[in-house]
């Protein structure tokens, strides 16, 4: 069972954030301005998500676990 009950939209936004970061980190990325704007929009969506105002979301550990969980999903997809 998961320690924090993250909403699906928050998990999806964090996964998109990772995907956008990887696209920007690629050698000679195309459409860098669009990717940077998308990264900023996703960052704001994640940072201001209502989940962080709940008792479960108030701890710094929740933010760390969200990043770790979405990073774990990313490595499973790549394998």
C-alpha cells in the first residue's frame, strides 16, 4: 500500500514533467522554447496542486515520494 494517496492528475503531471526534462536534456533538442514553457507550466501545476494543502501532503517526504514513485515508473517503462 502506498504511504501517500496521490491523486492521479498529480502523478500524471509529475510524469509529464520528467518526460519534458528528458526532452530538454537530449542533444540539440528541438522546440526548446515550447519545452521550457511546458516545464514551467507543469512545475506550477505540481507546486500549487491542492493535495499539498491536505494533512498527507504537508510533509516534505510526500514531495520526495512523488518524485521517487514517478522516477520508478520511468525506469520500469525503459526496461
